[in-house]
C-alpha cells in the first residue's frame, strides 16, 4: 500500500515528503557566540536547549536538527550566516537573533529564500511596520514597547525630568524613542554612545553631563557587558542619591548575580519593565524557572525565556499541521494562533506578527533564597499593540 501511495504521489508530481509530512524539522539559529556579547547568545542557547529537553528533542513530533551559527556581533556576518542556512543547509526555520541591526541585515536572505524567520529577541520597528512579512514572526516584543512601558512608569512615579543614555545602533535609538513616546516630562539631554565590537565602556563624560543637566532621573539601555560597566560607574559617580535610576534590558538574570557578588547594593530597588518575570504564576513558567535554576544556579533572563517560548511556539504550530511543515499557509495560520503555553501567559498576534501582550513594572529585590531577583509590582500596559503595526500593509 505504501508503494502504491508513493507511486501515486510521484505521478501527481508531489514529493514523498509532502505526501507524508517531513521526516524532521531543520532549525537554523543565528546568535552571538564570540566577542563579549557572547554572554547573551549563550543565554539564548540555554533557553533553546532547555526547551528541547522539555520537548524530548522533537518539534511537533518531528525530530529536530539544529544548525547554530555565530554572527560575531556583526550585521555582515549575520547575513552571510543567513545565506548559508538557507542555501547550503536548507533549513525550514531560522531563529535566534539577539541584535536588531543583525536581524535587519539577515532578514531578506531568509524571507526571500522562502523560509520562516522567528525572532527570539530582536524586534526592530521596521520589521513591525513597513518591512513586515507574512513569514516573519516575533516572540518577544517590538523594541519601542518595553521603553514605552517604562515611560508610563516614569509618569506614575511623578518624575518630571529625565536624562537618556543608550548605545548608538538601531535598537538603542528605538529605546530612546520609546520612552519619549509616553513620558510626559522634560528630556534634559541624550547621549548615544559607541557600540559594536569595540563598544564604549567608559561613561564618565556622559554621567558628568547627566549630573550637570539637573535631571531628576536617568534612563539607560545597556545590554550585556556595557550594562555592568554603566551600573558600576553610576555608583562611583555618586549619583545614586541624586538621580532615580530606570533601565530596560540592563538588569537581568545574567547580570544580577554579578551585581550581587560585587555588592552593588544600589541596584536593589531599581525599576524596569518587561513582558515576563520569574515570578509569573503559571505552570509553564514555574517549570522553566525551576529547571533553569537547578541547571545553572541562577534565575533565567528574558533572553532564555524568549528562546524557550520560541520552540514551544513552533512546536504547537507543527503539531497543528500534522508535521506537514511544507504547507506554509497552514503553518502560518497555526503560528498566528499562538496556541501554546507561553511562560508569560497567553497572548495574541497582531496584524504585523508581533505580540499583543501585557507589560509589567519590576523591582530588583533580594529573594527568599538570598538571591537578587525581580519582583513583579503591577501591569503597566495591558494588551498593548505596538505603534508601528499601523504601518504594516501585509
């Protein structure tokens, strides 16, 4: 009977794989595994690896082959890796993508190559707006939205003036614009510092300008190593008693153990915003956090949580199409449903394939186990749609 079905499929010009569904799913990952920024790429891989463990190394019942590529923190290398994954490795899906400028350089290679691209972190405004694409999905956030939530926190805290510091690259500019969209007070000044392989790590001049500005608070976006350098110098500059500190993507599960080891107590009590936290009360998140903590000895960061979500997101869609991943229309429709147990709780997808979700304000505290962590205070933005969705004509 199988031979007859194969013959019939071939007679109709249909491959045996299409007739019965794929034998496996091939996933390409572009992330950062070298340079000091590798700490973020490695954390993303921690999330992917834990998800695969929980999924028994299968996505939608299909065995998984992962092809992992290092973008070297450079857009041009990211594009080369995307070309390789599509043309040489013939992956079904590409994911990963820590950096917005790397994603922008890589997206066309994947999407024009007829593959799905699922960003597990980067959420550049262009991909949410005029560059949206039917085969592009994001499982994190659009860059503006997290700082937009932070702008609302500034308003709620009664802050009247703020100084902004951020790296000079795509996401850094999105972060500044995000705060400015919602903050109702005065922007006393802005500094965009050098970014890339030789990123600026000495912020003494900028901190002196911030102090001289007379701003009541300072808002910063410095991921990875730059975040640690900033926090240390902020304390050394003696600004903790004169300026309120607000951050996005700077204080996380990766950096908190380091801040605690260095006894940087000024971090305690600082506020940030995010779509997820370690204390979210749902079964999927409890399992994720507990197993991550047991494996790594610290709480996970959002980089890991988003990577973890991404594979469960894909798993739900592949299950829904019965493993027939070659049916892109059906797979796309299944992805749009977001019918999976996200660690953040349930959410929906907008017309631009970015999440419509809640954002909360979090405070850095010492947990019951003595480890520094984040405590959720309240929802700041509910079922929030990013502002660039209106520019998506998909």
